[in-house]
C-alpha cells in the first residue's frame, strides 16, 4: 500500500539482455526492486486491515481518499497498488513533476495529453499499459496483477527489431 518512486530501487545489470526504455536509461540495462523502508505492520491484525487509510497520499488510488470511500468503498483490493505503480512510472519518466493526488479528471487529462501514444510501437504499448490498465480511476476497470503481467508490453524485448 505504498508504491511510490522513492520505494523503487534500481541497479545496472551487466548480464541482462532485456532493456526497458533504452532512451530513458541511456541504453543501459536495469533491474528494478520494489521496497519500503517504512514501518512494517502485521496485515493480519484487525487494527491494520485493508480498510485503513495508509500509504503516501500523493501516490494513492482515488478510491482510498475519495470522500465517498468510507460509505461506498469501505474495503479496497490490491488494484490500489497498480494505480500507484502507474502514477510512479509517470513520475519517474518526468510526465508528472508535481506529485499530488490524482483524481478522476486528472487521469483523463494525463491520458489525453501524453506523448507516449504518439511514439513508436513500444511507446504506445507502454502508454496502453499505463493509461488503459494502471492509471484507471475506477478499480472495476483497472487491471489485476495477473492481467498486468499478461499485457503485450511484457511479451518481447523492447529493443528487438520488428
């Protein structure tokens, strides 16, 4: 419940032939790890159930901080992490420079103004992954973790020639 850029670590890999967005990382190979240096809490403890308001506000899914959440959506699923991942990717890539909570309108504004859709095939796949699977305001239409990893973005080495 706390995916954000500062909790994503990366290291250059010498023996990895897969590259992620070679332009972004100057052609180098990186391995990414998700971590959290915050206080660990037992998830089985009712005091820290999934209905609790926890995480970093600037990278939370709208259903967590939505004013209606306490009435309409008192519980949430692991899909909140996928929204946070989408927002973190955009932040790391420089498309979001002033992190603040993203509401329903901001999601559509980011999608409609993003230049990734106008790029090459790999950019378009990444844009589809982010905007049509992760940064989706309604959790009913947001991808699950299983669907996330089945996205065509992950099917090939991004640097293969067509």
